[in-house]
């Protein structure tokens, strides 16, 4: 009989193998082989053939043959699979090799199905009984612009809908874990509005699994140590091998690959499933099989195409692409080889998340061939590695062509340019349904048929058995009625141009697909919800629940109540500097045609539909409108309020105000306002968003320093209805470096500015200054979405002289100064990561704003920042963690303050705090005015009295030396919080409240 063979899950062998092939693998290969064999088989699309199984012999080291007891055989206790492989019944057999061979083989042989296995082979897959529900995690608000659904099974999680900016922060606020997330199904077109948060979420998921692996390794090390000490042996744990599949429409691979220069993680394979073809059409709807499935769900892809002709057109990009590319060559055309382009992008994605690259691997080359910038090493006479400190290519000195060692960039960054693509006019929708569940086992019926109790389990697993009288009992005789799988649909319509294509999809008329679909989640763009064509479609599906999420219907409620509650507490201390986040709890009406609440509903965060073990709408889980005042006042410190009242009395005194204004009369643009939009580092937290600071200078414009994820959401919360005018006055965006927490919000801010000004001021331009790789990223991303790149004036900084740390300044002409409000931009390279820059903006009025980005203290930054008016400096760690600051190339609080003092900065704003300081950083510095360069140790009222005394001193007529020292004496330091708004002329007032703020958070858990 011709048999079919499959490989056992742990140790695998060929169905036939010669001794020559067996000798190719030695015993030293076994650890690597075991690791390889532990990896789970990738989930397959149903249209694909299963992967070919290659023979893998397992050997013992060569040795003379001698008989050994069977019980001691190396593989005697290896478990064999009991489940079916590739939907075939598996019957295990151990095949013994001839005595003359050195190899032993374990094989699984598929036989013809017997009576006991026929039933199992013919029956469909049934879902496992477990809790199963779908929940709305985000609905459209200022904090979370997209709609995100979380599908829960006990063993796995799935995300459907959008992964917009702010999504991972919402998961954190809702205390929803991401460690079981295995699949993301992005709906709608692939653009930043729908997927702007996916890069941050991938990084978070990768870090979660990395931490899990580290914990497992530490536990195993402890067990090994205990075992060596003679204690009882402990089992060794194996960390699960994660994988994340991303299902989306055209350009998802390109979207992810554009970030290859700044995103890199190991150990989380990312598999994009890019849906370019239409699975079923009206003319060819020949199958109802799902397009993807696993052990929990079946998924049908439902792509719909817009009938607008302009949606698929790429940005012209003449100005942004041709003018600012390295060299003068024109931009390449859009590639017509879609498969080849997709493969290049997928290769980049693979290298970004599943590479074996290591940071300590060095390769040898010659000094003339090194691609700079790079850190170089040479070997001394003893062969030890030393950092090369000699002349570099591009300098004035002669460069010897000597052997050097250099670190290789990670593989993803080695792909210099992606093939061109163009925006998609396809919006992807989904139909999702669980598997049928077997009926309830009926023990009384089984007993009446003479089935032995040990065989009950076999029947429950849909295997036939024999009764007492020898008759075959099949599962259908003892199982109740099969429970059909149930589920939901996700329909994403960005605008009305997609409606006609949706209505003609064949899936809605396919009873096999639609059977069991209980609800439809409608994710709708502006102006779509009341379209009459959709209303007619919904009336034909009135048996289903229709749940709508749209900016037209969803209330702009507070979605991040922890951050809002903290803002309320700070407002109680200093109401002039801490506004409440703009929000609204008004729920819009769905209209008369959708007035029946049993059928139509506005989707709210927390809305939950349970599908198993029984179908339920759990409206009690809908998030109520947060009572921010109640949340904030639950632990509001009365002593802090009393201290704040004393500070307010002090700064309200007319005499005090007059002295401050006289002391600060020489500060230009005292009405300039600094708005802290994000003050945390690394990743968003419940209390702090990632880096972004807006500086508003009346008469000149608005300037954004860094734009971490969801900066646009923070702007919406801070300015509310004022935001359009703020965007129209935006002149410049500065991106300090290409770490995700500093620039993933850039595209959405540019798009918001572009949409706001395209109609009213089409000739307006927005400047963006950064490292040239940031420009490259914007250029590549513009192929995915026309977000306004052609209207940008790009100012790239790149190194040409690698011995020089201070960049050539960008001097603005008279016309440019009128357009952008600046006189010059100075920058220098700082120690943090490749391409990290600090900058100083100089205005025609003499105002100087210095911004550090992320860095260690920099002498070059001090040099270009001399006499600065305002220094905004990172303060990631407190002074006790200076070792961490050095290792991670950040600054401590004291180091940041020292940079400002060496600059002679009049005002210092500390920001970018480690997320370990969730609510308030450790403020050990007393922030008082130094006298003759020395700070005195006072606190509370003593600080306020000292400040008042120093103001009195510096306003009197003094000698020339004392007046030159005035800038050093008139120094004010503040700590930034999200949503904080402070004017240059109010720094001293804001500083008076710092003791009260410190007191406010003294007893609050981080």
C-alpha cells in the first residue's frame, strides 16, 4: 500500500532516507534542530497548499553497534501526535531501522481510514468551548481617532478595525493585555488615519514578548542553579514563539517597510497579508469558503473600491522629492511589477522584526571603503579591539587605507529605497464567524446504547466506538444539536464613494456566509451615516444589530480618564497654567430612519457582544462618561491646596507683579507661549504622552518641536475649537531624531495642516527640518497617502564633514523670514543615536529657543545656545540613575539644568521624563534663583521669600559686572506636564506653585 507520511511534532524523520543523507546531520546539530522544530507551523490561507515537509534524520554519534534495551532507547519516551495533521486522521507507527544503520527514525503514516476514524475524518472542525466576545476598545474621539474592536478568545486575541494613533494608550487605560494578540485585521484603506498607531503597537507587543523571554530565561537559570546545588530537579520552561499577522489592503507591506530605518526588533515575526485581489465577485462567486481561518474563527475579506477617480493618485512630489533628494536625478516611476514591489517590501519587514543581526557583530573592511558615519575599531599589537581615533575620510588629513572593523547596520536599513507605489482606493471590510460548536454530550443516551464510560471522551471528540453488543456507535447518536457558529461583520466606509461597491458585494446574498452573523459594526467617515442607500441596505438586514461609530455620531468624550484626572488636579493647584482637556459628552442622533434602539445603536467604548457560551449584549460594560472632578478629588491633598492658595496670593500682589515685569523687561516676546503636548519617553503611558512641545510666538507663528504618536490628539484636547487657527499659523516642525516616540505623529499633523489650509490658503507652505533620513521617510510614505508633502519646504541636515559636530546654520532670506518667522536655525549632532540633533531657533526679535531632543549633555549645544532665552531640555532620569542615563544616552535633571546655566538660559523647561515617573518626576532640585552661581537650600515659603528678595536685588541699579551677571541670576526652571500652557513672562509665577505640585503627588502611587 502506498502510504503518506508526515513529520512528528518534536523529532522528525523522512519517510525514506539513505544513509548518506543521514550522515549530513551530526549530533551537534540537535539543539538547533529542536529549536527549529518547536516553531509553530504558520497559519495558511485556504487557497495555498501546505508547506512541503523536508526529511530531517536524527542521529546518534557513530559508534560500534551493540544491543541496547528498548526502554533505554534515546527516543523511547518521545510523545507522538494524537491530533490530525492537514485534516487527515493520524495513526502513529514507530519504524525500526536495520541493524546495520546508525540512525533511528520516527514516522507518522497515514493509513486508509478505519471504522473508528471515518467519522472524525468526515466531520468538520468544531470550535472549542470557551468565552468568546467582541468589545469596542476605541470609538472616534480626540484621543482616539479610529474605531478598534477586540475579539476575545481565552487562548488568543484579535484586533479588527483601525489601529490609529492613541490605540495602544487606550489599551493601557482599559487594562487590556496585548500578550495574546496574534492577528490584526485592519479595515478601511491603508493610510495614517487608520493605521498610524500600528508601528507603536508592534513595538509594544515585541517588547512584551522580549520581557517574557527574559523572565523565562531567568527562571530557567535559577532552576539550573538549584539543580546543580543538589536540590530536586525542576522542569525547564520554554517561552512561546510569538508571531503577529497583519491583514490589510493594498500597501500595508510598503507602509510598514518605510519605517525600516528607525524600527527594529528581534523575535517577533511579522507577516503582512496584503489583500490586492477580490476574493469573490458577482460574476464569479463560486465558493463560500473563508479566506482565512484558524482554530477559533473564519474570516472573509470584503474589499470595496471607491468610484472616485482621484483617490488612487500619488502626490506629485516634484518639490519634495526631486529638489531634496541626494543628487539631481528625478524620482523613479511607480513600479508596474506589483508582485516584485510587494516582495521587496515584505523582505524589509521580515528583516525589521525577525533578523538574526546582533549589535556586537563586527565585519572587516578598509578605511577608504567605510560608509560614514560609523564607529570604527582597529586591533592593536596584541590583537585587542580599540576605537579608531585617526583621520577620517572627507577631512583635510591624509587617510591611510588600513583594515578596520565596523558594525553592520541592521538588515532592514540596508535596503536604500523601496519601489514606488501609489495610494489605494480600496477599503477592506470583514465578515467574522466562529466555528460550529458540537452539541451537548448526552450520557444517558450513551448508556442506553451500551457505551463504556471510558469511551465517552472519544464520542465527545467525534470518534466512533463500539457498544456492549458490538454495534458501532457514532457521535451523532449521543450528541445534541450542533450549535452554528455566530459572528459579526465590520464595514468601513471612509466616504460615500464606497457605498455602491459595498451594496453589490455577493457575500450579503450568500446564506452560507451570512448564517449566524448577528451584528454589523459600521465604521463610517463624515457624512456617510445618513445616506439613503445605506438605510435601504440596513432595512433588508433588520434582524441584525447595527452599531455605528463615526465622528458624526460618537461623543468626543474623555477616553484617557487617568490623564484627564491628573490635569484636573493640577488645575486645582494652578488654574492659569493647566486647562481642562476639551471634550463633549453629547451623543448625536442617528436620525428618524434609525430610531429603533433594538436594531440601531451608536457604538460606545466598552460595548460588548458575547457569542459564547451564549449570545448576550453586555451594555453594562459600556464606559460611562467619566466624572473627572470626582476622580480627581478622591485623593486631592488639602495641604497642597493650602500651599497653592498661598502661592496665588503671593503672585497676585501688584508690587510683586511690577518687580517681575521690570526684571524681565529685556526678555523678548514675553507673551510667547509654551504648550507641553507630550512629556514622557519611550512609549505612551496613562499619564504622559510621548514627546511634543508647541511654541507659539505672536507675530511670528507656531513651532512644533518633535511630534510623537497622537500629537494631533493632544492638540485637539488642548485647543478644542481653537485648533483650526493654531494649525493655520503653524510655520515649522522640527524633528530631533528618528526614534518612534519623537516623530510618529508627524504625518497626521502635516495632514491636518494641509486639510485646514488647502482651501483657504493654498499658497501657504509648512517648513520641516530634520535629519535627511526623516525626509526620506516622508518621501516614501507619500506614495501610500497624499498627506500634503508637495506643500512642504524641507530642510534636511546631513553630515558631510564627520569631524565637525556643529552643522552649517540655515540662514533665512528676508522673504523666507516673513514666511516662516525665523532668522536662522542652528543645529549640532548630539550623543544619543544616529542622526540625533539639538537645535536653536533664532527669531528676528532676538528670541532664542533651544531644544535638546534626546541626548547626553553636549558642549556643542552649549556653544550654539549661548544667551538663549528658553531652553527645553530632556530630563529622562533623576540624579540617582546617572548610570542609566549614561548607558541609554539621556540626561539627568541636574545635567539638564547645568546645560542651561552654562548657556546662560533665562528660562529652562525640563521634559521627556522616564515613564517610571508616571505622575511627577523626582524633583530634588530646589529650582530657586542662584546667588553668585550657588543655590541655597530652602523650601516652601522660604523659596518664595528668597525669590521675592532676589527680584528686589536685580531690579536696583547695579555695577556693570552685576548687570552682566543678571541673566545668570534671573533663571527660572519649570517641570513640564501634559497639557501645560505657560507664557515666557509667567515662568516665575508658575514656579511659585512647584512646592504645592510636589506636595500634591507625594503620597500618590506611581
